C-alpha cells in the first residue's frame, strides 16, 4: 500500500520554496536554544522572533521605497508588511508545530499505550525527501483514520495473497504447528553440552542468526500470534476484548480446519492479561492454565521456584488427546516459564540447583561452559547467570521430551516446531540489570543487548533449506514480527501480507529490503546496525553504507503505514 506522499507530483514544484532544509535547520537550532521552555512557549517565541526580524527587514525596504516614492501611503505600507509577516508566522508555526506535535515523545513510564502517531520516522529525512507541501500533505493525510470503505476495499484486494510465492510456499501444507515462546530466550541459553537438544535444532533447523526482540512478555506473545501489536489499546483492555482478530495466526489456521490450543502456567491466575478471554478472541479454542496443568499444586508467586517447563510439558501430554490430534491438523502455542527472573535471592535457585548444579559445574570445570559473567565483580550476578543457564537446561529437557512424544505418536514428521525468545535477560542482580552486565554497555540503546533465539524445525523443512540455500541460517536481521508471515507462508495458507509489518523471510521483498523492529517498551526502532529513537534521531549507527541507513528509514515509514492499517482493522472498523 503506497502512502499518499509516494504518488504526489508536487515535490519538484514546492521543495525549493523556502528551502525545507533551511527551515528544518533553523527550527532545530532555535529549538535547541529554547529547550528549557515548553512547546507552546517555544512556538510563540519562534513566531515573534520571525515576525520582528521579518518586519524589520520589510520596514527598512519600504522606508527606502517611500523615500524614493512619497506617493506610497502608510496603508499600503501596512498591507505590504502585515500580510507577508502574518503568512510567514503561520508558516513557521505550522512548520514547527506539525513537526513536533506529530512526533511527540511519549513517556513510556507513564503510558505504554503507544498510538500510531507515535510510531515515527525521521523528520529531516522525510522533509528533504518529499518537500514542504507534500510532506505536510502526507502528515495531514496520515493523521486521519482510514475510512471503512477504503479499508474494506484494500483488505478485499489483498485476499488470498501469499505475498510472493517462493520455494517454501506451501511446503508444509496441513502440517501441525507447535509454537513456543521461550521466556527470556536470549542468545546466551544455547550450549552444545548443557542444552544439546536446542543446539541440535539450531544446527539442523532453520536458524535465525540475527534475531532481536525487546518487549514485555505479553506483547511478544501477541506479536508471535497476531504478527503485530495494535498500538491503540492494551491487549487486556475492554476495547481489545470486544474486538475480533481475523488476521491472527490462530484464527487463520482455525478457518483452515485446525484445532487450536494455548498453554501457559499462569500461577493459578488465568486472569493475568485476561488471557482466558483475550486469547480465545485470538482464535484458541482450548486454553490450559495452571489449574489445568497443576490441579493439586498451590499457586506460586513471581519470586522464583516456578513449576519447571519439563513438568509443564509432561502435563501438556497428559491433557492432549493423541487420537484427536491425528484427526486433523493442530496449532499449539505454549508460553514457557522456567527461565523467568528473578535470578538472585535465597530461594530463587532452589529447584534448578537441586536438578542441574552438579552438571553445570562439571561442564564448567571441563571447559564445556563458561559463565559469561565470570569476570564480573559481583558474585550475585555470577550466580544469577548460573541460575539462568540451569533454567535453560530445564527448558532444553522439556523440548527433548516433546520431540520424543511426537516421535512416539507418529506426529514428528508432520509437525513444524517454532521457537522464539520474548526478550533478553533483563532482571536486576546486585543493583545492575543482567542485560547490561552481559553486554558491557551502560546504556540500553545498543541493539546487541537484545539478541534472542528463533528457530523453525521440521525434517522436510530442514532438508529443503539446504537444497535451496546450501545453508540453514537466515543471516539478515529478523525479529518476532517475521514469525507469523513466515509460518503462514510455509504452511501455504492464504493470507494478506499487508496486514503484517514484517515479511516472510523467504519472500522476495524480505530478501531485497529486509525488515526493522519496533520496541513498544523502549519506544525505538532498531536493527543490528542502527538505533533510532522515538523522535526519529539516529542514536547508534554501525552501518557505513548511507544507502543502508536510508533504506532503514524507508522501512520505518512502511512499518508506520502498515501499523495504521492494522489499527484501523483491530479498532473495529472491519469485523
């Protein structure tokens, strides 16, 4: 879907009138000098300065003209001065207010409900790209909600559109899908000795070598199911509950005659994030929570010592009906728990230490595992990493048990297993967040802090990957946004690719352009090469190629436009 700005022919006509570059630079300079003042006062002061300077210039010019032409009246004077001055004031105020108001930075500590208008692009980039008039025309257009008719037509036009068909489109038609969101599934969890199952899947399956994620668990969960996150509401709000979600993976697969399951040990509180209602809206017919998985086990709290993922997996097997699973395809989404923080405290390590401490220490002594924080000054942080690794070992055992279950019931060959991490290891230990200690950074705006695990695994898929690419890795930047379109592409399910901010990794569009990640928690865009804050400013840039940087801003704009369409849909414009 092209933005209005991409089809406007006015840019060549207006880009040189009151050069937008100069306007932007002047605005930036004055704004920096007056950064102490609130926006309203800034605008007034800027307007007054412009009027005074402009009128002084005009007065001088017209005084000289009147000296040479006494017949000119003061009324004419006034018209010649006031009209241009007022026009310029209006222009300056418009320039400043639209450029600032539209890109208002939201304080995420006070408001996590980010609207589409806060998903930003570079101001100076678009100003230069589109010219003054087309830039403002675009922003005015974007500020209005897409009407129902237009949206309906657009959705209809995109029906049965599998993006670009490729060697993998429909490869696993009617296969089962088990999608696992790994609590804190960071880059540090995989080890050949301690997590051999995950390591094997990483080496044999479709592995995403450059995958990043940073959102709260519930947001990452939503992205892994819907492929996006509507920006205009929280997933547990009344607006969300009263809506429908035709483009969620569960609803799409249910329409294709899949049985759908959602599983998460919520600690006995299935009302957390209102999953019992909201996830049913997402298309899950069967939902299992703590009271289903552990009917005789007391409710735990968030202080650690949770029921293990291995125990949960075995209870999942107990609840599932194997015969029913074979009658038609199934889609099962499991949000894990074992690796959830905290990672320090007297009781935190109890269960994992009893199960895996000796194995961990043996591997460390033999040189098969090295604590990434071995040189850290804090023993608490070192032990925190030990706990995290032991929890990863438990998750690995749960996956091993799951694979054995699938093989024993003749379900392995026709089941696609998808795994991805929701975020990095962020819990604080001894006064410092582990993600910062692990990365060596003191600030949070470095992409490498947020590298996470993502893997697709199936024997047929694994073989095809090697045949086509002669390797089993996706080396371009990806995120959980890529998961749903890639999964639907492989399954050969008809879907509207325009309803997802990212693309299937097998599509031509992804191969040519790549994708970008937006963190709702950090209010920032980033890839592995660049970090762009909520005001559209480049904070970190590791890309030497200017074309790469420019392309990233285009990706941001595309993300923003797609997000607006998604919001229009999930706000209830179209049911």
